[in-house]
C-alpha cells in the first residue's frame, strides 16, 4: 500500500510536470503523512510531526492510503478525481482481509494525520513573498541566463527560507562557498566545464552525453529517480508496511532538507552560471551549454546535493555496497546499474558538469552536504520508540 501510493505520487509529478526543486519538497510532505499515519497505529518509532496516538484497532493500510490521498489532493487539486478513484480501489482491496470497522477507523486516522501535516507545512515559508531581487552585476554573481523564458530573478528563492523537516536550520550544513575568481581551483573548474560541457564539445563521449540526459533530462526529478530505487529495494528485501513507510520517509526527508539547504546556500553565495562566466555578453558564437541553465544560482548543485542525500540514506539502510538499478523518464528503457551508492552520487556530479551548467566545486561541495544531511536525518528522525 505504501509503495502503491508512492507510485501515485510519482505519477502525479509527471502529469503536473512539477519542477524538481518543488517536487523534492513535496515528496517529504507525502511521506511524512504516510509514515505518521502508519506509525500512529503500530507505534514503532518516534513521530515526524503527529504524535503516535492512532487507534490500535485501525487498519494501518487504510491509514496509509487515506493520508497519502489527502496530501496529494492538497498538492495536486487538479488530479483529485484520480486520487479519489485510487483511494476507493485501495479500500476495496482491503475488504476481504480486514473488518470493515478497522478500515473505516484507518481511513479516519489517515485523514486526521494528513490534515495536521498539511497545516504544518502550509506554514513552512515556502509560499512567502521575498523582497525583489536585483542582480548585482558583479563578477562571480548570478545574472539572468538565456532560455525559453528569461526571468529577472532566480526562481525558488523561498526554498532557502523554508523550514527544514529534520535539520535545526537551513544553514546547518552550509558549504564553504565557490572558489575565489582567479584561483587555481576556479580556473580548473572553468576549463573543465568549457571543455566538457559545451553543446558542441568534441571531448565529451556519447556515453557522457547520455549520462547528462539520464540524470537531468526533461520530465524527471531527483525525488522520482531515487524513490523508484527505494521502492525496488523495499520489494527486493521484502519490506513490510512499516519498514516501507520508514524507508520512504527517511529518503524523502533527506532529499527535502538537502534541497532546502542547497537553496539557502544558493541565495547566500548568489553565484553565476558557467555561461555567464564564459560568455558575459551572451554572444551566440560563444559558450553554449549542453542543457538549458536552470533559472537560479549555480553554487551548490541541487541535483548533486539531493542525490547524495538520497544515496547516503539508502546506504545507511541497505549498506554502501548494494547493487541497484536507476531508471530515467527522460530515457525510457535505459537503465544504469551501480554496485554502490557513492558511484551513483558521483555520476550525478559528472552529469551536471558535462551538461555545462555547473562547476565541479559546486557538485563536490553539494555531495558533501548531502552526506552530512543524510547522516543527521537518519540519526535524529524516526528513531525506535521505547517500550
């Protein structure tokens, strides 16, 4: 039931074409509700937000479905009819196995939990209005970059002031910042992205080009790719309802707190993209990246940070040297198999450099952030409850 509703969430992201930064936060909202709904009945761990005070005789499966349904309706109101039908199917699937009163009690408890989670996250400042952004025009600072549309300010700045799910603050694991202009590291980063990340690069191999699209092509998100990995591993390891809810909550909260922390740092350092550093006047004959630049600051890399957080969380549960397969909605049918989680996170960093949209330092520092955030989340959230 937990995995089925996670699939409903991932399908909703695809239908709504949700941008990755927003999607990464949504995953944690959905899985927080599912976890607290199941745990509120089974009372195995400390809660995320809603105290574990659910009725003992309620169906945890029904609670998981009900909580996920309500949160998804709040996040994707235009898809409410689809979620209603899925909830009805979920309830009907329990009819032969559980007493009707248990299912009804589970649905009611899931509804209660979802309402509290929705209210909690509606006050997390993600929807706040920030003062107008004015580009500084200084070397090293962000400037609007060309693309399908040309915003005058970085998008998703409010993620940087969003209340984290587990961290004490978004600044808890702030990275050191991009290397100073003119230093050996900055020049090294510049040469690498100019050589490997240009749209017409002759140094980038076909496999490296596929790597870019696999991890960063249109239509997919970090939370989507890593949730599919988590789902597969839960099935392979025969996880039950509670363990599946625990797993997905840890992975999604690590991803959400990573993207919140990354955007705090993006706002703080306000760094320019490679296209601005290499082509300040946007001369059409100048540097053009393989992928269109995301419309926000460069340092640190959001995809590297969120993927590292997810990978490190999964490694803490299944072991670092676990074999797993990743899929990409941008390349249907293409699969990449890894023998450890660190290699996958490192490949995401490569993908962002080879895409021409990030410097290597932004990816390396974000990977370190993701590791730190995952360690904190797994060490402080949803701990085994005392008898």
